[in-house]
């Protein structure tokens, strides 16, 4: 909770600074945003590599139980499957939902058929969740 109390004002200040920079210098502001995003993405990549290659024993922690050597990778795979399927489902629902609304506005009797397609698009996220549950169950 304390992290959010510290991070939220900082996020508001950074957002305000970016908005001010974009108003004054649009091209320079976009370049600055791209550089900051690149730095954050590289930092995230470093954290992912560290999380994949280190073990609790190498971090100096006392390990009470013996976990399989692939436990960290299985959990990362579960996270990637949920994130990827959720993003894919969001994109699919965006397109099918807008097309369904357009079809329903012209012919209201197509509501049932349109909602089936939107539901199928939402099912993609459920498949990713099932894969994550299977991966976590293997650990």
C-alpha cells in the first residue's frame, strides 16, 4: 500500500510534465516519451532475464522446500500465457464488438448471433487462463 502512496503522486507529476512538454515542443516531447519507454522496456527485459536465471539459493534466501528447477520458468510461462491471451482477446473483442454494434443498429434481430461472435472472442482469454492453471499445477 505504501508503494502506491509513493508512486501515485510521482505518476501524476510525470504525466503532468509529459503533457506540458508535449504542448510546448510536440516533436521533442514525443522523442522524449519514446526514449523513456525504451529505457523502461530495457529495464523490464533485464528484470525478466534476472528472474529467469536466478534461483532463491543464489539470492541468499533460505529455501525451506526443494522446488523443481523449472518452477520459475513455469510461472513466467503462466504469466505470459494469461497476458498474451488477454491482449489477444481484447483486440478480438474490439473488432467483433464494434462490428456487432454496427450490425445490431441496422438489424436488431441479429443480437443473438452477434453476441455469439463476441463471446467466442472472449473465450480466447479463458484458454490462456486454462493453460496457466495447467502450468501452475505442474510446479
